[in-house]
């Protein structure tokens, strides 16, 4: 393979050379060095979640982020439980689909894709005697890049006496969050998003008493969160073949996160990427889908230009040929495409992408500013 493309996507992302190089070792799953890596990763994840010494556990689960969500949803809601999903995008809908496949009684509170989850409607749905045992929300809805008020919703969920599940797949590690302070019982994220590892596993940051409740509830053998935790606690090992190389890469990625100044440092770089992107794109005549107050620095949605000659397929291909991979939209009501600000990418890479976009507009004879 020649030079890798830069991935301006929601994941998998561009990773650093050292993260890739960390995988050039074969370790047995029972090797003491590997067991130590797993234990170090679990400790570091709790630190990033600001949950050390707060009665929380970090559980690693094979598979991509969706497997982690499915593990948590399927392992936590009891047979007589009821789930409320707060949804304003495709990933909220995916939680609903998971619950439906698992046969979990679920209600959905839907919000438009360009509006954050509204507290008043959540409070009304939970009521004084909540009919729900669990509430799930997406932190940064990667469909649009919108940020949901996870902490404020957490207070309502606490008051209602429900367990709180947060899909922070695309936020964790790139947006500072204190899991205990937000009242979160289960936060799910994965290796290949803001921590900048390679794909292969997901993880959950879990409040210990909430985890202990899960014994025997799982609707799946391999995705049993409590059994997975028990295994990790017993001998430091996974129950089934672990993604050894991905875990080695992840350990290096965690060290690089710390060297960058932790989550705050990383958030600052992503914010600089985001600002450079939005300013360059608007100069060329592109419009953001979300108003500024709802945008996050994780990923940005742009409307298709209102120009008869614009064709996303052609635009995408010409950019890909130059080594820049962007992402299609996922909105139900509007044609958008997305550009991610996360991964091992820096404002200089954003400038290179912007030059590429400008060239492609020229090649397609698209002038958006007149
Ligand atoms: C990436 C992502 C997921 C998981 O997607 P996978 O393709 O399974 O890794 C879930 N939720 C959100 C918000 C995401 O951004």
C-alpha cells in the first residue's frame, strides 16, 4: 500500500504511526505481560471517566461500539424492566432497534435531529412515579454532531430512580466528562474513536452496584457484561479470544492521550480542527446543518450546496483520489455530508483538506459563493 488516506470520518479514524507500530507483537492471551496491559487499560479508562475511587468498574468487550451497546442494553434491563430511549438521530434509533431485537419493552422519546434532547419533555415522560427502569441517551449524536445535555438529563434520571445508560461512543476521550458527576451508571465507548486506537473492542464504564444487579440478566452468552467483568476480575483475562493487537495499540493510544494533556488537551486540538474546518468551508460557500450553539467539535454536518451541478458521489470520489476520505450524511430529512474532526489529525491536515475541496470545486466547475 502507498501512503494512507486521511480519514475525516466518525471512525475508524486516522491513527498515529506509534499506535500502528504497537501492534507488531504476538502475545498469548494468558501471557503475564498481556494481562498487565489489560489491567492498565482498565485503570486508565476509569481515570479518563473521572471515576477512580468512586465505585466504578471498566469492562472491555470484544466487537465494535454497537456490540458494546448491545451488551449493556441486553445485560442491564431485567425481564420486568422498561427502557426509555431519548433519540435525536440514527444512533438513538439503533439503541431502539437493539432493544426491539432483544424483546425489551421500550418507549422512545423522539426529538428533531437539529435539536438537543429537551429536559422538559424528559421530565414529563419520567413523571413522578417513573414507569421506566432504565433511560438511554446518546452523548454526541454522530448523525449530526449535536451534543445532548447528558448531565442535566442525568439529574432527572436520578430523581426518577432509574438507571442511566449513555452512548458516548464519539465523545469519550474527546469531550471532558465526569461519569459519576453526571449520574451515569453505564457509559459505553469504543477503541477507535476519540482515544484513537484501532477497531476491535468497546468498553463500558459502570457503576459497581448497577453492574452487580446484572448477574444473570444477559440475553446473550458472549455479550454478558457481568460475566465478562467477573472473568476480568478473576484472572485478568477475557472469557473468549481477546483482540490482543488492538489492546496493545490502545495502550499506546492512552499514553498519547495523556501526553497530549489528557481529554482537555485533546478537546482543544479537536476544537481547533473544527474551527479551521467551519471557517474554511463557509468561505467556500458551504453551510453547516446545525446552528453554532448545538455543534460539537467531533464531527460537522454540511448541507449539500444548493447548486444543480453538485453531485455528492463525484465530490466524494475526487476528494478520495486526493487522499481525503469524508463521510456521507445519515439524516432523515435533509441531504448533508459529514466531515470528522477527530483522530490523529491536526489543523494543518484540515487546511490540506480545504485546499483539496477547493480544487475539487474547481474541477467540477462549482462556484458556491457568487
Ligand atoms: C460510532 C458510533 C457507534 C458504534 O458504531 P460501530 O460502527 O459499531 O463502531 C455508536 N454510537 C455512536 C454515537 C457512534 O458514533
